[in-house]
């Protein structure tokens, strides 16, 4: 089924709205399929000296197994709702901004987007989109830690994603919903830069240099390149983002205890970055890389193949 021809015009309001919801639909599929790897990655990234014995993560498979065994199989999808909310904001905005800028900034006479322009556009669109979606990401991280509280014999903080939004708002205020937004945006900008720029460039490289058709095989090859690039570039920023956001959990526990001596470990993203290197070593910045890549690779594959197919079925041009 094809939709009216003005979808072909990337600058038309109708086209922008259609493409926004197409990207959101594709991201919802990708997020649901790969979400267990995301919660595994988060648990690995917050592992510090404060987690002892059985609570301290030992490896990707062990963490996933322990979550399913001690918290229930469906706990592997705990926090999925705010993750989907985030993508309905983040993915729609990032793809929309990227395509809009690409449409007006493309080199005249060329069929592809210059790589440096692609990197710059990806960086900008990712940062803007993540800033808007940051509250949903904060709630997702908090929800992902609820199962760990249960294993520590601590009472649950949130009944649902909606309750988590309201609780964080009451405790930290409106601007508190953007806790960790700087490393969050840094990480998202790097992910988006690597993901979109690599996919865009790789896809047209395969088509122009190897004569491949604009088909599912080409989309899969390009998405495998983008997933690897995104994981390598973004993991250190992702670790920093998760550590800073996780401080809210400790702050919440302290507020409900008799002691009021808790002092946040990290003063900011740069301080967190340097602290991890000094106290845990450089490669601690890549803690959770395997599940990050194992999630980003199928996420990128699922998203781009689905997105390109959905665009084709609705009459929108190839990305």
C-alpha cells in the first residue's frame, strides 16, 4: 500500500509526521526484542565495590541468569515501558532532524551525504533528541534497579512507570527529571553519530562501490557496521551516564534511613570518568561492552531493516 506522493517530499509537514511515527514503530520492535540485554548491561555498569558477594555481577550470562532466577523471568523486561516512551521521543526526533538537515545540506551533484557532515548531523540530532527524552531514560534506569533492591531485601520504590515519574518529580523537582542529562546527551550524541553516520555511509558505499541493490541484505550489512561503531564509541559515556543516574537510588535510600551522611560519589560526568579510570582502571569504562554490543547489533539490525521496510510499504523513500 502506498500513501500520497507528498511523502516523497522530505520537508512537507505530512512527510515529517509520517516518518516520525514510522521510526517510532521500528524502534518499538527493536527495543522490545533486545531489552533483556539492556538491563543486563545496566547491572554490569553499576557494579562497584559496594556490591558484595552474590549481588556483584560476574559476567553477562551470569547476570542475566541471576535476574531471571531470583527476580523472575519477566524482570528482564522491567522498565520497558519508559524505554519505549523514550524512543517515541528520541528516535522520532533524531531521525527527523537528521533527514531534514541531510536534505538541505547535501553536497550539490552528489548522491551521498559527506561523511563529516553526516557525523556532525548525527551528533547534533542525537544530543537534541536525548535532551528531550532524558526524563524517560532516567525512569528506565531507576526501574531497572528495582529487582536488585528486592534481592537486597529493600522495599520497592515504585509500583509502575507512572508512579516512578511522579515519585522522582516529587522528590527532585521538575529539573531533577533531567538528572544526568549531560552524560546522557553526550552518550546519545556519540551513539547517534556512530549509528546514523555509519549506516548512511555504509549503505551508500555498498550500493555505489559494490553494485548492491537497495535491499534487505544491504540494509543488514550496513546496520551491522553501525551497531559495532556505536558500541565502541558510546560504551564509556554509557557507563558514566548509568553511574550518575544510579546515585538517585542511593540518595533515595538515604532519605528513608536514620542516617543522612550520604555524599554523592560523582560531582559530574568528567569527575565520574576520571574516578572510574583511577579507581577501577581504563577498561572499567568498557564494563558491559559485550551485552552493549550484543544489544546494539540486533537492535540496529532490527531497527534499520524494519524501518526501511516500513518506509517502503508506506510509500516513503529509502533512508
